[in-house]
């Protein structure tokens, strides 16, 4: 392929973006890990507290500080990165859009393989699909992007509220109410049985059986798409807008705005994250009701506001020169975000599935938190050392080579 388009060189990278990606990878690990050693479909059952103080504190820790916040950050950064890619300036007259679409196609294939071979909770396939949708917003005004982000991001809350209202109105009739409760009880019992079967197969099944049950889990999660992924697309648009305005690349000119984001994010984020943590104890995601509607709304608001609070805090600290050490540690993790994200699933398969150590379902929540810290602590030196010898992470190199239909330089030449 004869083209002057090529991957971003290290000297031209926005180090702050890499650091934010590295930070997001940590939070995503903390949220995903509990549903890597338990069935991912267990999220449909709501809180599974055993009543112990240690379990409750562990669950509250994850719900308040992590859940809903870091996929928001990662999605925004993906949108930011997509804008940067779409606005590369080739000097040979070639269009960037076909290259962008090929990049998304291979990301989708990475996601599909991730689902089949490693984990049903993959997000890469949806990132790829939403990347295609982003093309429709290339010429939308800044104001239009924010309006669309708000409308799309509100879909889960609106759907949860409408579902709860419909069930509430139908329940006024005693006969209908009894039918609804009976139907819910039957569905819940089926879900419990399915989850038990999933746990058994992951912990003792063959490789083929594990793939089959993983795909069954994936299909069972599909109806919940509208209650989660609209926020991902919404934050893609926010990231697209932020890149267009240079909020991160030119952060020194946006300090007053970032301060507002921090304080609003802190105030609204803490309040709604507290509400989310409380409502989660009573909500059952697979059954529409008042607590479920509150849970959906607080999950979205808490995730967006506290997530943006985290981002603005890091950027403001960096602007004051107080985050240089942190940047050096986590930016390499962010440069290898795809590799490190997939490594989480690879490590989980080795630790928990029967084809590895078979620890599925045998890990307590607080154990999972400690293991998550350990994994991330190991990914930091791994990423630093790897990038001293190679230009990209292994999966990033593969993705880039496929995107450009040409093997990219991989090893760093030592002169």
C-alpha cells in the first residue's frame, strides 16, 4: 500500500491521553474482574451480598468509586482518539475514511475473537460498531454533538423509568400483578439455574463446552444493550467534541473549564454515586421497578459526572506539575491499552477456567480487589519494559499492521 498515512510517532503522541487511558485500564479491571471469576450474567441478578461486612464493604468500594466511571472515561478517550485519526492530514490525496473503516473492522474482529475465546463481557465489538456511527457526526456542530450526547446518554434512564411505570400501572390489577410476579419468579429461577450451569462448566468443562456456554452468556446479555451501551456512544461524542476543542491536547487554555468540570463532577458525582451504591442493594436489573429506575439513573449520572471529575482532576494536577511521576508510571499502560485490556481476560482464563487453575467461583470479592491491584501493579513495569524494546504493544502492532495492510516496524533499533 503506497500511502503516506502511518501510525502516530512517539514524539507526536499526547502523553496525557496515554496516562488517562492507563488510568482507565485500572478502573476497568477493577469493575470487570469480579465477573471474570463469576458468570458475567450474574449482573442480571443484582446484589449477591452474603451479609458479611467484608463483602459489603468490598461491593460498596467498587460500586461507588469504580463502576460506571471508567468505561465512561475509556469511551470518551476512544472518541477523542477516533477524532484524531479521522483528522490526519495525508499529503497524497488519499481519503482517511476507508482506512478508518478498515481499522474499525479489524477492531470488531478482535472483539469477536475476544468473546469466543476469552470473555463474554467484551466491549471492543461495540466500540467498533459505534465508531462507524461516529462517521455520521463528523460535520455536526459542537453544540449539536453535546445535544446528541445528552439525548443518547439518557436512553437507559428513560427506558428504565418507562419500564417501571408500565409494570406499576399493570400491577394495579391484582390478577395482572400476580401474573407479572409469577413470570418474574420463573425467569429468575431460570436465570439462577443457568448461572449455576455456567459456573460448573467454567470450573470443570472442556474447552469446547466453555466456548458454547460463553456464547450462550453473550446472547443472554444482548437484550440489555439499550440499558448500557447508549452511554458508550454518548461519551464517544463527548470525546469527539473534546478533541475538536483541544480540551486535553491544549489543556492550558481550558483550565477554568476543567475546574468547573471538576467541581460539578465532584458534587453531582458523589451524590449520585452514593444513590447508586444504595439502590443497587435493592434493585434487580432483570425486573423493572422503582429501585431499578433509580439505579439506572444514578448509574448513568454517577458514572458520567464522577468519571469526568477523575479526568479533570488528573489534567489539573498535570497542569500544576504535580502528576509527573504518575504520568511516567501509567502512560505506558495507556500506550498499550488494547494489549493490557485483553491481558485481563487472558489472565482470568488462566486463573479461573478449568483449562487453567480452575479457581472459578472460589474467589471472594475482597480477594478479587487485591488481585486486581496486583495485576495492574505488574502491568506497569511490564508496559514500561516492553516499550523500551518495542514500538507498540503486541496487539496494537497487529491492529496497526492490519489497518495499513503492511507490517509496521515493531522492534526499536538500538544504535
